[in-house]
DNA sequence: GTCTATAGAGTGATAGAC
DNA sequence: GTCTATCACTCTATAGAC
C-alpha cells in the first residue's frame, strides 16, 4: 500500500476550494476525496468529526491567515495609512481580484451560519475592530471609525457577491479602488 | 382524499423561504414537501423539472417583484430623489431589516450561480441600470451614476451578508442609512 | 511488536426522480 | 409510494516507520 505521508494542514487548501466551489452541503465526501487525493480512511483519520470538522479546520486556517496578515498589521502598524493600503492590496490578492469568494461570507448566508456561528461572527468582528483601530489612529473619532470600518467590510463582501454574480472581476477591483479613496479621507 | 386546490404560484413563497434558509443543495424534497404541504406527486406535477424548476420559478418571481416594485419606479419616476428614498424603504421592508437574506445573492456565491447564471446576472444588471438612471436624472454624470449605483447595490448585498453573519439586523439598517446619505449627495 | 497513514468495501439512511 | 443513486460515515485490512 502506497504511503504518501501527508498531514492535516496539507489538505486544507484543497478542502477550502471544494467548500468554496460547492458549499458545505454540496461538498460531498466523494468530491472531497477526489480533490484532496485522499481516501475516506485518510480523511476520517485526519478529521474524525467528518465534514463538520473539515470545514471547521478550513475556517480556522482562514481566520489565522487573516489575523496574521490583515488584522495584526492594522492594529499594530505605526503607519495606519500604509497599513490600510496594505490591507487593500492583500485583500485583492487573497480574493484573486474577485474571482474567489469569501468562504466565511458564503457560509454566513446559508444554513451553515448557525453551525459555525462563532467563527463567522468572530471573523467579521475582528476585521471591523482592527480596521476601526487603524482608522482612529488615522485621526477619525471613534464613532466615525466604527461606521467607516463596518461600511468597508460590507463593501468588500458586497463586491465579492456582485463580482461573482455578474462574473466580472473588474467589479471587485473598482470597489476596492473606491474603498481606498473613502478610507484615505479623514 | 382531501383536494385542496392550489396552483404553482401559491407555493412559491414557501418555496422561496426553504431555499433561503437551506440553500439549493440543502433544500431537500422532504423539507420542501413539509413546508409547502405538498406531496412529491403534487410538486412534480407543478414543477416537472424538479428542484431546478422550483428554484427557477422562485427566482423569476423575485425578479418580477423587483422589476415592478423597485426598478420600474427608479426608471420612470418624475422625482428621482423620491424614487431612491422609496427604493431604500422597499428594500428595508423586503429584507426585513436584514433578517432576510437575498436569495439571488446567496445563489451567486454557490455552485448554483452557473445553473441560474442568466437570472443572477440579469437581476443585478437591472438593479444597477435602473438606479443609475435615477441618479443621472438627479444630476450625476453618467460615469458617476454608474459608479454610485454599483457601489449602492454592493453595499446592500454586503450589509445583508454582515447582518446575517453577525446576527444583528441593526447592521443592515445602519448601512441603509449611510447609503441614503451617499445617494442624496449630488 | 506499535503506531500512523492509507485504501476501500460495506453500513443504513436519504436523496431526487418519477 | 417506488425506484436507484448517492450520501456521510464505519470498519477492517495493510503498508511501512519506528
């Protein structure tokens, strides 16, 4: 029996893509097996909790990525203006200029939202909080910073919906450009 | 056998709610049968094409509602300022202040997007076009009107995602209020 | 020998189609 | 209601690393 040693973390990217493309319900184990190249044995070895644990692991990885790459810089940077510009650039890259959807946003709209409520809520709460901090250090008052960060996160999610709905990544890029203008104005 | 005469159109609201709550894949025929009160026989009598035809009929009904209640007034009203205000009010009512998601937006994010591509694309295209017309009559130049309407539709979709993600309808109402301000400024 | 990664036949339940 | 396909999942077996 071939033994291609792998570990849990190795299959998370493929797992994420399957969930992105088919949703939680639509991602069958057959599909997951095909895309990860793993049999059910391996899958259940890595994720004894089945599909739910697989999705949870994917969400946790996304959360960790955003925390490290986006939220922490927003919170800690000495230069909030630069941190916000970096956020927009990282977001453009992460979502492949609108060709890739936000798995957490997609989960939020489905019946999956309640199953992963903590992760879904926590992700957006952290994003808004981190961006709000940067905006305050940029000179906004607390109320304005909260409103603006809520608006920004919503604008990104909405642009992802629209870009995919209309199958036009340019929609996402235009939205990011407008958002950049709005976030630069104090 | 009781014969409660009903027709296709009667079951569309219930059908819409099931798809909203469970998504296309998650809405099983058992669930649909329970919520509509119809057996599989009746369902296949009304919708010979099965689930796909059911979803298509729901999308068509939503499209018709928006065309009549939102898009047409935006295009035809003599008073674009009032038409835009009416749009925001109708949207708030339709989405129950953020407690109800946009089925078309949800479909756009899933694998269902390709299946119903024409409806999904057409819905958002019509919305943007209608709002853009109202904005031009309000005094915006074409480019600004197009950008602003794209921004507005995205803001609404994003607010729906966020409101549901964070389980807080107030997010949606705040977003609509900010959007109202932005659309009033020429 | 033990342990971990693997494969996949087999389980009952439930899916959508008709 | 009946059909067949497919679902998530279980379980046994096995290979190789120690």
